[in-house]
């Protein structure tokens, strides 16, 4: 079982209140397989979706700031360590002491069975980062290794609108096909391969980065004699703070036309 702390750093300090969050779920005989580690949450941490923001809700996804080694809430478009999810705040944490934002000494979950709907700030990339140590109650299949080891393969003989739920899949086109990308979410990734002598088109919305174009709408493989074996990896990521794009990598080495 995990241990709850007041949030005060070790030693004498003002008492603060705390309450539980329903983050964990249990297996047989009430086992939650939870493991925690002590951590200090930096005083600048906020919960942007809460009121007040200085009250961090249990279930917040946490990251470690490179410069300080302290925890902060996960921020997918950051560039200082906060973009790498490492744990989950199990309990509510008030960041103010006598009205002043203060470093708080607490614990974060680093392993266990967790309720996905109770997590704050979880996106597909954070889910992948945490997936080696946490089991989500909505997990239907592993999503690790989407680059070289897709979690599933589907054959498509016609155009298809890709879903967020298809994350981690490899699509084999067996005829001419246009794959329309879904709404952007940080961490979504798909692979597409053309196995027929036919066109392969990746369709975005002026949000594709490929071949000297940072705002492309389509990447098309239609060059005669180079269609079979056309293969791309498509990943959704932040190219700048607040800017999500689709990065298209040409794995097959065939000629791509970008528009």
C-alpha cells in the first residue's frame, strides 16, 4: 500500500489538509500492485484545469524538471524534462502554504493498476511513456514499440479515415488508397505501406512536415515504378510550444510528392 504524506518537507512546518483521489484500481484479493517514490514538487507547479490552479488534483501526470530534479505537472510541449511523463500524483496536493507557493514534499505513483479516466493530463504519448510501469483499466492491447513492432496490422483495399484508436497500427494498402489522418493528439503514430502498384496518399490539413515543407496537406507516392514498397511512419508531436504537427518519415525510400 502507498503512504500518504502531508506535503510538508521533513521537519517542522505548518499542517495542511489532504484528501484521497480514486486513482488506483485493484485486482484479486484487493491487490493494486502500487509502488511509490518520494518526490518534491516544485513551487511553480500548477493544475491548469483546476480552480484554484495551485491545488493539484490527485491523478495529475507528473514529470521531472531537468535543471532541478523536482517534479512538476506533465507539459507535452515543454523542452525541459516536463515533456516526459514519469509518474502519477496519487493524492490532492495544495501548493500554497500561508498563501505562498512552496515546494511540497509528497509521493508519486511509479507502478500500479490505475484508472485512466481519473488521470489528469494524460495524452497518447504520456500513456506510452507510462505504459511500461502502469496497467490502465482501459488497456486493450500494448502500445509500446509502435515504430518497429506495431501492435496490429490491417489490410486496406480502399481509402480510409484513420482513428485515434488506431494508434500503433500498421496499415497495408492492397490497392490505391488515401489515408486521412485524425484530429491531432500528441503521441499518435501510424505506419502505412503500399503493397500494390498503386498510389498511396497521406492526407492531412496543412499540418504535415515532410521534404522541405512544414505545412503540407498531402504526401503522395505515385511515381511509376516506385509505388510498391512505399512506406511511411506518421507521428504527431509538438514542433514548438503549442504547435502540433504530423511528422512524416519516408521509410521506403520511394519518391514522394508533397503538396
